[in-house]
C-alpha cells in the first residue's frame, strides 16, 4: 500500500526501504570494517553511504534487497517505539517517587559548583586541542602527499566511478519515468514553444 500511495513501481524503492538498507549496510559495514579497515566506524560510514544505492538494483536481487530494507525499517521502527514507551514509563515512575525532583536539584547544585566550571573549561580546552591537532594532521597530510596518495587509491578502487554511474542511472530512470507519466496523461514529453 505504501508503494501504491507513493506511485512507485516494483523496481523503485520507497523511502522506508532506503532507510532500512542504510541501517543494514551500516551494521554490516561496522562488522566487516574491523577485518578490512581495522575500524568499525569507517566500515559503518562506508556502509551507510553505499547501502542506499543497493535499493536501486533491478530484477529479483533488487526486489530481495528492497524487501530486506523494508523488514529492517519495520524492525527498527518497532524497536524505537518500544524504547520510547519504556522511557516514558521510567520518567513517569521517576516523577511518581520523587526521583526527578531530586535529580533536578542535584543537577542545579552541580552546575553551580566550581567543579562544573572547571570541567567545562577542561572540555573546551580539550576540544580546542583536538581541533588544532586535526588541522595539523590535515596540513601534514597535504604537504607530505599522503592525501593525494589516499585520493588516488580511493579512485583506483573504482567506487567513486561506480557511485557516479549509479547516480546517473537513478536520474535517467527518474527522467524516463517522468516522460512515461506525461505520455500516459496525454500531455506529451516534448517542449512547447
């Protein structure tokens, strides 16, 4: 029904399927990222970037991928609703026994204390040092040629070209769909003077 309401064909993904595939690919990327890159975070980031492209796969494989995305989205939304319900129950219980007021008073005391100001100053100082270090690493990477080598290596994987081709296919498919819809409505697909 969702697909019909959005007027999508079986080969066109709906937003829920794309979001579900993004979640699935992110989780898979985090797991695979450890042996491949030594970093689950890098794997998760790559997975979330590449996952939605799988939604545009045509044929039976694409249909299975979109179904997996739909099921993932459904499970994710159900888990989110359960978590929201549990959080509301905890908040109600906390307010009923007076814990909320106690925590608010304690929070006010901590925020007004000298330790809180020192912790805030330390956090700001740490953040400034991290930003400075990151900037220095970027400059060093550019000057040493590491950035250029990494960019070259990234292009050699073929992924940038593949991603661009997938985007081009998506745009072409959308244009062809628009022309088809115009022809069905009888307005024609050409330009008028």
